[in-house]
C-alpha cells in the first residue's frame, strides 16, 4: 500500500469461538420486572476460517483489580468525591478498534489515553458527563495503533454526594466494587487485534472516504438505490426506484474509484421499481460502491460488501 493510501476495514474480522466453548450472557434488569418474560435474542454470524479472518480480542485492559488500579480497592465513602487511576502496559503492537468505559450511577467522568515509549500521548476517549443509561462503545474512525510497551491510563471520578443527580441513596452510603447497579465498577474495555503494517490507513468510519460519489443533479430522476442481500456472495439485486422516465447505467467500483463491473445501459425506463440482477462472480471480497447514472446526470450510490 502506498504512502497516504486509505482502505476500508476488511470485512472479515471476528471473535474466535473455540469448539465446546460456553457462552455466558449477563443481563441487567430494572426494578419491578420480576416474573415477566424476557424476549432477548442473540444472533451469531459465522464465517469459514478459509476466508482469512483477523481475530479480535475484547478485554477490560484497564480495570478495578489490584493488577490495574493504582489506588486499589474501589471504595467511595459517603459524601466524598474520589478519583481512581488504572494503568496497563501493552506487551505487543496492537490495533484498537473500539474502547468502552464502564461505571455505574455515581461515576461522573472518565478519560483514557496511552503514553508511548517515546512519551507521546495518544488520546482514546473522554466522557465529561457520565450517564449510566447512555453508555456504549466508541469506534475509532481509523484503526488506532498502540505501540508495544505503551502504557494505557484511565482516570475516573466518582461523586458519592447528593450533588450527583444519579445518586441512588439518600442519605449517601458507602459504595464499593460489586455487580449491583448501586455498587461501582471501573472498567475500560478494548476491542483490538494484532497490529499489521498499514493498519493506520484502514478506515472504520465511511464518512472519511473521499471516493464515494454523493448524489448530484435532480432528485426526481432516481429516488432511491438499494442492494440486497448485503453482504452478498456471487449474486445481488440492485434496485432503483425511479420517479420519472429515464435511462440508467449501473456500475460497481472499488473504494479507489476503479470500475470492476459495468452493466448494459437500460433506456427509456418507466417510473417505478427497476431491478438489475448483478453477477458478482470473480469480484474479490471487500467493500464496493454501486452507482446508478441517470439521463440528467444525477448519480445514486450505495455500498455493498462482497463476501
């Protein structure tokens, strides 16, 4: 890959499940639901190992154990505000996909960053106003390389006073580490994979791509473009919703703008749904852009993943 090149994240990344592994799911329920039915479902998507999957690890590298927490144990007395510091040294070069802090109700803010052996700082995540009900993982716009022997840091502040609007106790009570929502945790989960040269150029956020063609021209010629199934194997259906009579030329391009498949132009199509059955045989696995050019020069685009 040349200098400055950009590519999409390979479609085949996943967590390895070994034969005979036990899958454990921890569910959190609010008060008042005792005796009600749980409609939770889990979906797993399996990919043959022959397709070159890169294995992803998911782990709370920064945590509230004595191995990570500098001022162990996690113990916040009533009517106090306290900050905790956790750190972890990375043994190998890694590429981070996402980061997910986790605290409970009296957590107020958390920040995490890495310091390289050259003393450079790599910012990872900062949440100034923690909200237990809106937590989740942050996915980086590009894979974030963390060099070997870097130190990951996290600083989390807990407010066990009545000034905390999420305070569960009145008056405040001693809060220690535990599983209950009224207990506390300090975890920062990382989704990562072993670093490979060029990972810095892999884009996770498609809004950074400059090769995708935006819609231009009159919007009434081609109102909508969709592709299914997506991801697809050797065949997909390209569907265009036409608002007026027009000609349509459909093509498929890679993320560098090179045409990999072009279909015969369709002339004088009446308003309504037009479908093209697309043969994808021979197209390498990856992410591509489907383009529909209409008579007036407008272009509709959609992305498709070829498996």
